[in-house]
């Protein structure tokens, strides 16, 4: 049978494609194992400078494969805490902590954990026909894969509560209007545009982008004062990178000339 996860590296971009289209790329144990292995390989691969995550077929990801969760009456309940501890949480941590930009191309419906995996990426593009569903409440669960942390920060508490407690389908366009994602793209242009964006990011100062990511992530838990201290520390590191030292005179000149209209 076909691999549940497709993985290529080209032009500094690691492309991961969830590939269980018959079940809308839902996560079974095999896909979890492949994701874990591949995210580790991506982190270790010195030539990778951006990651692009997408799905095959008409969906992006429907979250947990519920056919692995059939609970017969009277049977012992599965330990979902263990599922998060051993599978989802390590995946989300690995994805979020990658020291380079992650782009998600949401090609179709993103439901349950699938929605929150997408939202854990740095830049989220979605096909116009895609949608996001915090489906958990319909089966008695709460948003996981970081959703209860990510959602209020992206869309505010009122919308986070509505999404999480109602489980309604949010269109890609509404998600863009709410600032939950970066951009909606026409369906037929999605993969090209996402790849172009990921390739562009892979040519940019990777260490600087990693520091941006660190600072923005830390801001969620810091006071303004703490964040100023963090910016000082990280800017010190950024100022020592070859990218800064080689890059600033010509790009500064071209920027200032452009802004003077010459
Ligand atoms: O358990 C733990 O470890 C805890 C962690 C939980 C994390 C979670 O993600 S919990 C939330 C799980 N996901 C869901 O509740 C979403 C379930 N799916 C849906 O609600 C709908 O499929 C969608 C709204 C996403 C899409 O609807 P639609 O009408 O476009 O497609 P469909 O017909 O429902 O699905 C197409 C096929 O995919 C279908 O199979 P079939 O009939 O063609 O053979 C359907 O059964 C299958 N499928 C969809 N989602 C899942 C799935 N199969 C297994 N697991 C799924 N989650």
C-alpha cells in the first residue's frame, strides 16, 4: 500500500504530504510513526531551511482516525491522555520548534487535530474551498494539538470559544478575515503558491527567521518588559550572524534608494 506520508527535499524545502486520502488523511498509528520519524529527519537535515506541509486528495486532515477508536459498549475506554502524551504532543512540539519557517498549504477540510496541526505552522495558506472545523466538541472532547492555546491567540477568546464549543465549519475566507490564517488562495494555485513561498523563505536568513519565531512564540508568556530583554538577547545573536554582516549594506542601500523613489 502507498506510504501514509510523502517526503521530499528540494531547493532547501522539505515537503511533507499527508497521504491517506481515503480517510481525509486522518492520523492512525502508522501515520503518527511516519510523522515523528520524518520531523526528526527534517530537523537533522542540514540542507532544509523551510518546511511545507500539505495533504493529498480533497482533504487536508480529519484529525484522529476514528476507526481506530471504536469503543464497544462495556469495553475499557481508550486512554486519550496517553495518545496525546505519546503521539500528538511530541508531533506538535517537534513541528513548532523547528528552527526554520513552516508553511502549511491547507488543501481541503482541516478538522479536529488536523485543524490545529495546520494552525501550529508559521504561515498558513488555504485553498478557497478549504475549511476549518474544531470538531472535538461533537464527540465530547476538547480541542487538542495546541488548539486551546493557539486559537485564543490567533482569533481572540470570544471567537475561540465559539469555534471550540460549536464546532461549526469555518470557511477559509472567514479564517483569513479573522486573522486565523495568512492567506486564501484559489484552489488551482495553492500548491504552486505555497511552494514558491516556502522556496523564498528557504533563501532568506534562516537564523534570523528562527530568532523571529522564538521571540514571537515567547511573547505569549512574557510581559512587555521581559520581551524587550529577550529582543536584546536575540538581537545580539542576530547581529553576529553572517547574514546580517554580509547582508546589511547592499540591502540597506537598495531599501533606502527605493524609499527615496530613485
Ligand atoms: O483519540 C485520540 O487520540 C485523541 C485525539 C483526538 C484528536 C482529534 O482529532 S479528535 C477529532 C477527530 N476528527 C473528527 O471528529 C472529524 C471527523 N470527520 C468529519 O467530521 C467529516 O469527515 C469532515 C467534516 C471532516 C468531512 O466531511 P465530508 O462530508 O466532506 O467527508 P466524509 O464523507 O465525512 O469523509 C470522507 C471519508 O473519510 C469517509 O470514509 P468513506 O465513507 O468514504 O469510506 C469518512 O468516514 C472518512 N473520515 C473522515 N474523517 C475521518 C474519517 N475516517 C476516520 N477518521 C476520521 N477522523
